[in-house]
C-alpha cells in the first residue's frame, strides 16, 4: 500500500476515474460551504495548524482542502515554467451578457430544469470564461480564483500534448505510423514498443495499466510512486521517474482494437515528442503555442524527481489563456494573425477517431463520441469537441455556435461522470442561445 503522500499525489496524477460510476456529491459539503476562501486555508504567518496543507502527508488533496490546492500547486510541489515570452498579451474584448445566468436547461436524467448560474455551484466551478465569436460574453471567479490566478487543468494537459503531436505529424516531423520504439528505443521491451505513435495519440494501445484505486497492486500506484518527486523510502525498489516506469509497462490485449483511457499513454507520447524535438514537453509547449498565443500569464507543469514534466496531467494555466487556446483551435489554428497550429492538424482533431473503438470503452453518458489526438469529439450536429480533466476541468469548443467555454472546477468526485449531467446539457443550451443572438 502506498504512503499517504503517494496516495495524495496519485489523486492528482493518475487522473482517470472518468469511466467509473459517479459517487454521490451529496456526501460532501456543497460549493458554498466548502469555499476555500471562506475556509481560510493557508492564511497567516504561519497558518493555524488546522489550516495548513502539506504535500508530503497528502493533506493538500483531501476534500475540501483540495479546492485551495488546485489553484496553488506551485506552492506545494516542484514545477517547471512555461514562458509566455516578452511580447504583449493579445487583448480580449468583453461583451458580457448578463442574461446567461438565467438560461435554463434540463440536466441529463432529471425532471426539473436548472439555471446556468445554479449549475456552476452544482459543479463546484472555480472559474469560467465563455467566448462567442472571440468576445468574452461571460466570466466568473469563485473561491480563491481570480483573473491572475492559475489552476491545475489535470487531464486537459493531455489535449495540449496531443495537439503538439498532431502539429508535428502535420508538419512531417513525426510519422504516426512508426512504432514508439522507432523514436524511443528504451521502450522497445515494454508494451509501448510495438505500438504505433497513432495508437498512443488515440489511446488504442494494448497495455496492462489498471487504474483501480481499490487495488493496492494496480499499475496506477506504481506510476504514482515513480512520478512522486519526494525522496523514496529506503526499501523502495521500483522505478524512480516517469521514464523509468514506462519501461516496465507490460502488454495486455492487442494494439489498435479499442479505446482505453490510460494516463501512461500520454507520458509515453511526451517522451516521443521530447525525443523528436530535442525539447521537453514544457519547452515545446512554450515555443510552439504559449509564446505565440498572446497569453497573459506564463503556465507551468509539475515534474518528477528528474525534472520530467508530467505530460498526463501536470499543466497549470490561467483561465483566460485556456480560453485563448480554445479560440485558436476554433479558428483552425490561427491567432493574432498567425497560423500557430497547422490547419490540417485541427481538421484531423475535429474529424474525430473511430466511434466503434470508443464505444467499447462503455461511456454511458458519451454515446456516439470518439477520441482523436487526445481530444474528446462529440459528433453532435454542432461538431463540438472538448478537452476533459478530473474534478471538472473542461475546454469545450462548439464550431457552429462559434463558442468556446473554459472551466476550472474542484468537484469532490474525480470522475467527470459526476458532473457531466449538469455540464454537457448546459453547454449545449448555451450554444443554442448564442446561435440566436
């Protein structure tokens, strides 16, 4: 069994209860009662003992304390910066619509309508920005979040890594038909070695990687222990970094047969990108996107004990910059008058993956969806697609409605099944409303 600090780290880094039944959020204090600013976490010099949060004992990620931590990861763990460069930020034009708060929709499986405003509290929203035709029509902050604060995006990180990979494929610098071992010979003996880069990008690898938190022998715990940057116990014999862990992953099933959402795929893809580009994922993200996006703030990523960025879920950004990224993707990879991401890469994302592969994963609330380049594609009439992260992180792009929604949240239940019923219908209702403006 892992120690407490390893368990706490795993809640952040494993990131993937997305396909498990939602636990009842009613077992937790609501968004108002658990407001991190009201609760006064980490305030004082020093904070009172009962308000101190630590990484090494896992207290930082126990609910409701994690509502403070998701906006303050840099204070608790080692990170690497993702510079925005020295240029001016691209201004955001505001045209706020106060009527959005009263917009109503029917949550999935419910018999009573809910307002947009009420849904934000139901989903423990920390910050949200809505763009329509590139203008900010809605912007709200809760708890300890503000326009200048940063927040963990969790598995939305995967979408950035997948987008970088799609970029290099479109540019001819990365061949997605080649095996992982072609680019990273160190993975030849692992389950990843015989997988193609495309299978990594679409998560159709056949690897043994259980994310069953109830099983102390599940691979997810070995992954957590390897990536934990704290000193290991004296008797620890396992891998000591993400790269070392990836070399131990065993095969299970066949590559290319079905979609399996497993964080280790993104870590392996991050290694491929680093080998092809000669730069870490953090450096590549800064060079290819953040410095060209007109971002307001630097971003940052958590790292393991060797300084390797956590490609599977370690990114932290400001909410407006996440929205800027979404708007750039909505505009076929263009922003600030420049082509930042190849239009061909964006087109490939929008087209989605094989719906038959995705269906085998059994996501009951996401029927008809697919997964491509680490984006979730709805295949709905609006052509919407999104990035998703545990505890409610979301970047939702609706091309028909010309809408981008960026949301940070700290829902007590990790899996998005706990908030999809009051999130996805809300996004659709807002899209329909904006189409009429």
